[in-house]
C-alpha cells in the first residue's frame, strides 16, 4: 500500500520522515533554542527601549573594557571552531580527536567565565552595581549585569553540558552513527556563541 | 533521502573562523571612525548580523538542513522585529509626555467653586 503510494506520488515524503532525520533530539534542541532566542531578544529589546528613553546613558566604549571583551569574543569564536572539529572527530570515529577538541571547547568556555568574573569584579570595584553606577543612568548597570549574567549562565550551562558529553563519551559511545548527541550539544554551544556576538555589539560597542 | 542530506561535504570551518575574526576586528575599527552615531550603529548591526548568520548557517549547519528547520530558526527574529515595532510608539510617547508637563498645572489652578 505504502509502496504503491510512493510510486504514484514520488514527491510525497513518507509521514514518518521528521524535520531532522538524524534524531528527534536535534529538532527538540532547535525548538528550545528558538524559545531561548526570544528570551535574549526580549532582554535586548528591553535594553534598547530603556537606553533610548534615558537621557544620561553612559557611553559603554568609555566605561567598559573593550580590549578584554574583544578577546572574550575571539575566545568564544575559537571554541565554536574546536566544537565543530570535535564533532567531526566523533563523526569519523576518531576518539582522540573528539576528546581533544571537546576538552579544548570546555576550556574555552571556562576561561571565558573566568574573564567575565574578572570583568565584573573590576566593574563593581569601580562602583558599578545592578542598582547604580557613577557615570549616569542606574539602568546602565541593571541591563549590563542582567544581560551579560544571563548569557554567562548559558555559558556555564554549556560547560556543564559539554563536560557530561565528554565524560560519558570517553569510552567511544558517541562515535560514528551516534555522533548526533555531540551535534546537539554543539548546536547549543554555537547558539551561546551567536548570542555573545549580538551582546558584544549591542551592549559594548554601540 | 535522509542519507543524502546528512552526508554533505563539510564546509571549511577555518575559512568561517577567519571570516568571523576579521569581521570582529572590522567591528572594533568601525567604532573609531569619526562618523555620525547612526551611521556607525547601522554598520555595527549589519556586521553583527552577518557574523550571527555565518555561525547559524555553517557552524549550526542550517544551510544544509531542510528549509522548514530554517523557518523554526527564523521565528524568533520575526517576533523580535514585531516586539521592536511595538516598543517604538512607547518611546515616542515618552518624548511627548516629557515635553507636555509645563502646560497642564496652569489650568488646574482655577477650581470649579
């Protein structure tokens, strides 16, 4: 029956064919990321509205350290590259490559978090808190800490997630056909990188 | 069918990496250009959007997925555009309210009785 239908209508895909043929988990991750993107979108839109309606908004370029955050951006881009290389290792059954590059990705995320902790400490010592700062509108500090903090939580979650993938994959369980577990973790990690690109532009550079 | 879609040629990730690194350097350089704030802002938004697109299309493999998955990925962008459009009248209303206060108190000083 199915076969005749396929012959009569070769352009119709079978009903069981999902959007992501590799696994349902991948579709689930995409839907989660779409929702998460709206959280970040809401935060950034709110940031824009508050900034546009505050007459005494400080110039972020003068107040926040651009060199350090530019390096943090570079670090996250590098960790995205190590992530795809780790996935490539898993796909091709290369356990050593998988371990090396996923470990480097985790390391990149951890250094990012340490640098963010250093940056936050530095800024709070200068008098910037979530409720006020010496340079202008108190909402500058509020939005800065909420947005970078929300993103930092995502990086922390990603470091934990990738650590779990690395530890449970040490024995080679995610190689070859089973690499989609690594791919799904990678989707999350690249999303965190993508969001940082936007946060870096809107909160630090604009 | 599924095999054909998953077994695509892996893009050269190092090229994407260099593109992202160069775009980041350009972004920082743009902030030092002595141009109008709006012009710099527009350039920064375009640069950030192209970086985000590179990450989504190549690192997240969106370019090699089914188009319907791309629609799922696009929904937050569409909704955010609506959100910004809905916020715009509020911002202009605030300007009107800020400009308004001087006149009303004068009318209140004449009580009815």
